[in-house]
C-alpha cells in the first residue's frame, strides 16, 4: 500500500492564539492515527503528537501554519485536524472568554 502525504495551510483564528487547551486537543486527535504528523510555523516545526513541540511554535492569532501528515491514514487525520481549525476552535474560545 502506498503511503499518503498531505499538506494543508490553516490560520489560527483564536483570540489568544494556539495555547495549551487547543494544543492538547490537537495532540489527542493526532495520537489516534498511525501516520507522522507535524505542524510548522515559519522555520519552526514540531511533532504534532507532542504538546511541548506545539507550544514551541508560538502560534499567535492570524498565524498561518503548515500541516503535514505522512502515512497510510494521513488523509483522514488531515480532514479531522482541518475541521478542528475551521470549526472546533469555537468551544475553546468560549472557554477562554469566561470571566476570571
């Protein structure tokens, strides 16, 4: 079976950028798949199955990130992660808008 390589560019839409809560969700999703998955912000990239790697990307609001998945289930992972970036942020933004 031929491995699939998928690349996609997404924009960080959260007011607080990519912080621990959404990063934890990305890692949780990515670990359900066997393919390799990395996210890049300019010259920096990280293994998207490791929280510490993604925190190091320092993705602020409106940052464009490059997603790259490589493996048999790469296209399925990419679909789920792109959907997360397009619509899954709302629940995290609502949580971050709670009063202190």
